[in-house]
C-alpha cells in the first residue's frame, strides 16, 4: 500500500538554511547538507528546498548546494523558488532535483507548466499555490502570499493540472503559522477537484494535526511543514510511529 | 567498472552519485567500447517508451546492450530502463523493447482500482516470491522504495522478482539470471535503494 509522505521544507538564502533551525547535536544548523542528511536519517520521505535568494550570486550558491545535497542524500528532492523559465528547470534538474515547483512564475506565465511537463514529464512539475479566503472565496496569491491575483484558486489549480502539473502543493495562508491544524476545508475542495497527488501545507502544530489531516481526507498524499520540524516540536520518527499506530500507512 | 548508459534521456546525476556513494567505480557513457569493457551495465530511463527506445537505437547502443546481456554481463534496468528489458510496450502505440525478458508493458490503469491516482507516485512496499533473486538478498519483505510510473510489466510472471500493491498487483522488479530491472528508483529509495545498488555491484 502506498504510504503517506512526510515532507520537511527548508528555506535557503545565499546557500544557508534560514528561518532559524534549532537542533541539538547538529554542528552546523544552517548547512543545507547537514540538515538534509539529518532529515533523511530521521525518515523524511522527501525534501523540499525553497530558494528565497534574490541575487544571481545567491542562485549560483543554491545550485552548488543542491548538487552537494543530491550527491549525499538519496531520497526525492523538490526545488522551488525563483522558477520562471525552462532554463530554471534545467538549472536545478541538472543538479539532481527530481521535481520542480512553480508558483509565481506560473502565475506570470501559465504556459510554463505545459512546456515544462512536455519537456520533463508531468511527474517533474509541481504546482505550488498560496491560497487565502477573500470574502469567502479561495483566491490565489502571488509573490510569497503578498499579492492577491484575484484568480479563484480551485479553477487555477485545475487549470495547472490540466496543463500537466503532476502534483499540487496547497499552502493555506489562512492557517499558515497559526499551528492550529491543516486547512481541511480548503484541502478537501482541492482534493475533490483534481486527481493528482496533493501535498498539504500550512498549519501543522503537532502530531495530531497530521493524523487529523489523513483521517479527514484519505486522498491527501503528503503533509509538509517547516518550523515544527526545524524546532524539534515534532520529531519525524515519533510522528510516523503515531500515524502507524492510528492505522495510517507510513514508511518506517 | 560499472557503465551507466547515456542515450540522452533524463538526468543521470543522482544515479551516478548513488553508485559513487556505495563505493562503485562508475562511468556515464554513450561509447559502445566502454560498455563492452564494463563489468556491469545500468540502463536508466525516464519519459515515454517509444521515444526512449528510438533514442537507444539512434545511439547505436540497442544491440550492444543486448549482446552484452547475452554474454552474461550483469545488466540492471531502472524505471523506464527496466521496462525496455521486456519485449514490447503499449504506451501510446506499440513499441519493441530489448526483448531480454518475456512480457509487455501496459498502463497500470488496466490493473488497478480506477479510483486511484495515476501515476503511482510515492513510497510503497516490496513483496518477494519465496525464492528471492540474489539482487534482493540484502533487503527485507515489506521494505519501502520510491516509485514514479504509469505503466508496468505484464505477462512476465516467470521473471517477476518483486511486486507492490496499489489497488492491485504491480510489477516492481523483474529478473532473469544476469538481467535485472527495478520499476522503482533505487537511487531515490534511501538506504534500501543503496543496498540494492551495492548488491548489484557485487553480483
């Protein structure tokens, strides 16, 4: 039986992990390589690297780091952040990324999804959508959640999947950082609309929230989180043990 | 020396790195002589079967891979590379494979419960027959590996070396003596995958 995936997300700026990471026993807590290794050893099913660098020098550092991670860690790697063109896909895939996630780049240029899917295969293209309720309607936000595009989110996601996105990450801006659980209502709406793997993001505050997520929506494939893993609030082995106890299939 | 066949499909960085990490002497090559001199050959592959088979023919390596396998050299196909070991594929038409293993590639949708998502993406458990092929001697029943595929091997029961369950039974690995193939990605399957690659290097 296919297992539910647990995915830590690392924000990288100028080649270093940011957003503060607070582990005991790690010599260099902002090294993407030591963190990636740590998570891989803990049983993370996949890693997402999000490049928040603005400068060209920072971008080059990011790809160097990615190459190093991909030659040390042998689980699937997804890369996002600053993906605007097919050349950007090429740049990160050459360094060992398995999937590339597009967000604002696809909003600016929706044909990017189809072109990338045609060249690299659907399985390689992940549509990441930042979604927030505005007057009771799910809207897509761009630029890291700062700008309301006015587009209705479910329609946008359907369009992306039709164009060839092989997976969807749904980040709920409404629940992000609140640590009160995933946005079940939003995820359910997306789940009912598309038939590709869906990765839930935003709102996890503890182990119970993952159990709730997979119980409430059995068709959700994965749960993604950042700070609760980085700050050790949730240890991946404990999370997987609990999910297993609750009858939710996980890789252990 | 292990030679990874480079015939212009997909990126071989991770695959090469995974062999390096288990201590193998590995090269990525499109040179027939290097394949002939190698102790073991790895046939990778992503994308569509017809396109990949054509590229392998155009590279002039199609027959070289067959000849080397027939000479008894260990050959490991991975993902689409595994699919190419079989006789044919029905992915968008009908295409001829290397024919080293009896069987055909068909859509997983013909096998599985139709409410499930396709491709089959993620970590799933391996189940082995009573008599395991030596490639899997160091991994356990139920170990998880990473899959990404929409097609799988059918009519290959006599060479099925592992299966996985996804709303039905899918072929996870095939093997016939020195010719082996994994539908999953050992280079993306953590320690279980690396163990399989290491075992291949020692066969």
